[in-house]
C-alpha cells in the first residue's frame, strides 16, 4: 500500500510514535512499529483529539493516490502483531484500521478491540466478533478484507479472513443513501493505534477523585439517524487521575491492496514464494 502520510496534523507527532524497524517482521526485513502513550493527542483546525477524549498515532492514505472510491471493489491484506503485554483498556476503545468518508463522522469499517474481543465494526452500529485479545497477543495475525463500496452491491459488501479462514461477512451496503449525498465524500484508509473515550478507563482505574467536565459525543449513523456516546471527561489529559494509560505497541507488515484475494493474502503469496513488501 502507498500509505505515506503520518497523520501528525491530529496525532501527537512524538518521535517514538512511528518507526520502521528490522528484526521483527512477518516477511522480509522491515516492519512498521506504532507506539502510543498516555497523553499522545493532537489536533488541527478541523478536529482536536485532546478536547474529544481521544489519542492516536496513525498512518493515513495519501490523497493523491487514492486506493478506494465510491463504486469500487477493493481487496486489502496486512499482518499485525500486538506486543505480548498489550493492555485491555475497556471501556476505552482501541482501533487498528479504518476506512472513512471525508465529511462523514463515523467510520465505514473499522478493526476494533472492545472488552477484550476483536470486532469488525461497520458504520458504528454492527459488530462481527472474531477473536480474543488473550489469544492474539505476541503473535502475527494475517488479515485479508474485501470491501465493495457500491451503493447497491451484488453480493456481500465485506468479507474478512483471519489467518486464511473466513471470519466475517456483511451484506448491508457500505455506502448508504445518506452518505451518497455527502459533498466531497472521498474515501480514505488509516491504520495504527487509535483510542477513543480514554477517560472511561481512567475513571474506572483512578486512585483519586477528579472533577471533570463530561463529553457528550453526538454523530450521524449510516442510516441518517443520530448516534450518541458519552464519557466522563472531554479533556482527560488535563486532570490527574492518579493513574496513566498503559503504553500500547503494535507492529504492521505486508500492507497490500489489489483487485483479487491472491494479490493481497500473505499466506497465498508466501505459499507460492512471492516477495515481501519491504
């Protein structure tokens, strides 16, 4: 994948946040390492994670080389490794990859960790659970995902394979009638580590009282209806909770996209002696 921009307009832009490393890969010589720590939030003129109970370090698709568009069908492949000590931050969310539409708030699809379980989350409404964090720490996971961004797909709009086995199928359209009317609604992909509603974990684990101003988060769902998700603090890093969010470390490797599965599925590529994505 030609995903060359680090989203430092919103992310905290820490030197340790993203690096290309050797010696820890799924295939080849190098992988991508993401590291996020307590308070790693940032913002721009459009959005501020620090004021919306979030933090992130993500890579974002270069808008000049768009992978997916409304009406297109895309296969994605990637491998991910979570540190053996990767924490379960419930009720804080962790996301590891998402496709979004510009000028539309909720993701079209997202790989999410929720209450110790992994889910393919669609339109912030539907979840397909496919594994537990306890089983995935400290090992490479191979993902292959098909997405049909047509408003009226002829078959499943999403198919997810994990380690070569089908894990999720989704049949509702990814691009709904409400989304079709969005002006400048380009699609783009991001991956890394993204935490939302971090004050939920801080509030559950605090060792001292905090008088924080709560977040009332409102957003549009794919149906055009309104969604809501609240949390104890809009600006959690302004307060001393007596605890801090644990460090989260994830590695990504073999990032690919194409028009069919055998172009992107690392297990198929490995079996035929294909080259690594270094």
